[in-house]
C-alpha cells in the first residue's frame, strides 16, 4: 500500500504543477499579443505583395486593372 501512496503523490504533484503552469500562462499572457499578430500579418502581406500576390491577381484577372473594390471583394471571399 505504501508504494501506491507514493505514486499517487507524484500524480498529485503533476496536477498541481499543471494547474500552476495554466494559471501562470493565463494571467501572465500579454493582452497586446493579438495586436502584434495583426501587425505581423500586415507586414508579411506587404512584403510579398509586389513579388507574389499582385502578379497572381493580375494573371487571374488580366483583362481588368485591380481596383480597391475588386480587392476588397477578393479578400472578403478568401479571408473571412
């Protein structure tokens, strides 16, 4: 019986450590991280716009110039 009690102690210790880690992450996570994610996404799109995205759009819609309303419509369809 003594061995089972010792094993149960490890399980309890693991649960307490997991709980403490979860609380630390919950209360210690910066609230501004969502803003950084948006800015990072915008920077990635800006960096590949001229080299990758614009040529693909022009190839797909070669008969018309890409206007702001067209771009808005495409983004609404593919980026919900």
